[in-house]
C-alpha cells in the first residue's frame, strides 16, 4: 500500500479516501459527515448531498399531493 493510500485510510475525514478511491475507509462517501462538503470544497459530495435533499423534497411533495379517486365509468358522459 502506498503512503498516500495509508494516509487516506487513517485520516478521520473521508475526503482523501474518496478522492483516491480508497473504498476500505470506514467513512467512504459519507458526505453528511465530511468537512469538505460542509465547506463546499468537494464537488462530488456537494452534488450528492444536494441530490439527496432534492430527492427527499420530491418524495415529500408526492406524499402531499391529494390522491384522486378512480374514475367510475358509470359517471362518464
């Protein structure tokens, strides 16, 4: 293992691990707990977090929509 991979794996912040593809890091792609995402210096993490927030907002909007009753064929003209 190269020294860069060892440093990335032993660092508490997952940024170096994500940047170098060290998937064995315990917080690999844990963007919610990454300092670089909070500082908006990691494009991947900011995009991933924004996408997750947008998806949650869409799901919340879908659940808020009123469900329409099924059309009754006998009521149609």
